[in-house]
């Protein structure tokens, strides 16, 4: 194994990490409980031993008997079973009843001489055994003050603690192993939805199949993640379908002007190759047709570039712009396209926050749509009042069953197939107006024709600090006839 333990741990699968963390947490908890249990038990056993030693006092007759046996040179028999008892006289002499004498320490001598009321300590006897000793004062023969030490082997506690230690180790080991196994089972069960999600993502990455959906169960985080994945794949599938449709529609729309342009160019080239001149009037008409087709092709490419741009990306910075001024500029361009039409205008000042070039392009598209469908020498009514722009023409109108499709890309009414255009103008209008926070709609006009309505949020005066200065002109009202 190379690297630090932390790096090794991070390199493990999530299931293994969860199992190891669970086992480690249980091991720490079990170790803490076991240590606490061990120390508490030992303290309790020591307290019980000390209490037993305090309660094991000899009477005066037993003390006198021990001293007499020691004076006669006879080894006293053990007293009190496992206890070791010895009598300490003030001069330091010791009379022991037990396996081996216990060294009389300074505290024991101090008790024998009346300097301490008692002594409790741990020492080793002459056999090397660790003994717990309790020493207390008592009267010996002829009223002589002596000290009596009662001792028990500490091994009694050590044996019990050794047994407890092995029991705790066994229980702790079983607990840690069981916790690891339980952690592994929980990790496998809990991560099963994640495994399904991982498999689905890998399948999508390998096959680009965006129809994959993950079953959603419950309301937990995994369910939310599954719903998000399903929504993401659905959005990607829709985006891919729209992209494919856009490419197919663009190819279809580009084919017509390109075919016509190629035909006209071939006619001109054949005339040059064969030396047969085209009549001047036909040549002028042919060149005009080529110019119109190139203009239509350039406009179509511009519309495609506009629609290919993501909705979240704006073409330029937002500014506070006078909508009425942009509308006047768009009207000038519309008058050039329909010189025989009459424009009736009523424009009140209105300021919006938008990208100037994009919003002007949308206004031009709305007016171009009205110009295209207006009858010869017809009238186009344009009104801008409190952020609501209405453009009405007096053309044939739009059938009700076609209204839901007017803002679709490349959609064109069957009655407008012969007219110039790509079917992208109103799509750009809807997109631009939506990005500016407004709305656009088309509806049949009373008495015939169509009325286009564009609503944009704004104000009749520019906000303080904006670069758009208020105009010192009255609202434009009038009739303009070219």
C-alpha cells in the first residue's frame, strides 16, 4: 500500500468506506465502554476489598495468642482463611500469621506508636506477592499498644479483572465484526439506488440513449436525485430533438434559395461560355433575382444564428432603452419594404431594460410580418401605449386553427408559402420578448386582418442614473403615407 492511510481510504469504494467508518465508530464506542467498565469494576472490587479488610479486626484474645506463639518461637497458624494477619509492636517486631511476613512500613509503625489512626496501602510480602494491607491500633497483653495488619492478595482482584478483560475483548471483537457486517449490508442496501443511477448514467454515456428513466420510490434524497436525473435526460432529449429538427428545417429552408441562386448563376455562366448574350431586360431581372436571393439567404442565416444561441446567453449587455425610439427606427425600415402602404402611428414614450439590437430586430420582424400580409395600398396601425405595442394589418388574417403555431420555428401558413420569408421571424420575436420579461401574441382583428400584441415591462420615464435621457418631444401621433 502506497501513500498515506487517508489517501488509501479515499481510494476505496463508497460502500467500503461506509463499512469501515461504521466499524471504526462502533470500535471506538465499544472501546470507550469497555475501558469505563473495566476501571469501574476494578475500583468497585478494590473498594470491596478495603471494606472487607476494615471489617476483619481481631479481638484482644487472638492478638495475645499470636504474640505468645511468636514469643515461644512457634509459627502461628493462619488466621482468617486467605487473610494474612500480623501484629506489629512499637519497636518494629512483627508476628505474622500467614504464608509470608509483610514488611512493616513507616505508616504501620506510626500506627503502632499511636501516631496514626490507621493505614491502608499496598506492598509486596516476602514471597513477592502484592498485598493490600490495612493496619489499625489495638491493645496487646498488659495494655501494651500494638498495631494489627490485615492483608489480602491483590491477585484476587487481578484474576477477576483478567477474566473480565478477556470477556470484554471477546464481546468488543464480536461487536466490531458485527458492526462492520451490518455497515456493509446497510451500505449495499442504501446505495442500491445510487448503483442504479450510476448504471443509468454509464448507459447514457455509452449509448447516448436519453430515453432511460430511473424508477422513483419515496421522497428521500435518492428519490430527489432520481427525479433530477429523469428531468435532465428528458430536457437533453428534448434539446437534441429540437436541434435535429432545427438542422432539418434549416436544410430545407436553405435548399430553396440556394437552388434558385445556383440556377441563375448557371444561366449567367452558360451565357458567358456560349457567347450568347442575355437580353438586357432579362439580365437585369436575373441580377435582381440573384440579389434578392442572396439577401434572403443572408437574412435566413442571421435568423438561424439568432435561434442557435442558447436562451441563457444574451447577445449583449442589458440597457435602459427608449422603446418608442427603437420603434420609430423599425418603422422607417418597414416603410422602405412597403412603400405603397399607409402607417398610422400613436407612440407614447416607454423605457424598457433590454438589449437594444435584439429588441429592435424583434420590432422589425413584427412590422415586416404586417407589411408582408397587408394588401396593396393597405393600412398598418401601430400603437404603443404604456408598454403595450399593437400592430394591426388589414390582410387576410390567420385561421384560428393556425394561431397556436405562429411562433414555432420554420412554421409558415399554407397561404404564405409563396411569400418570402423563412418562418423564423415570429420565433425570434417571442424569444426576444420573453428574455426581456414580456409576452407576445397574435389574434384575429375585428373586421379582418391580424393584430400582433407585444407587452414589455418598463416605465414612461427612464429610471434615475440610467444612460437613457428622457426625450423632450410629445407622443407621436399621426398618419404617414408614402
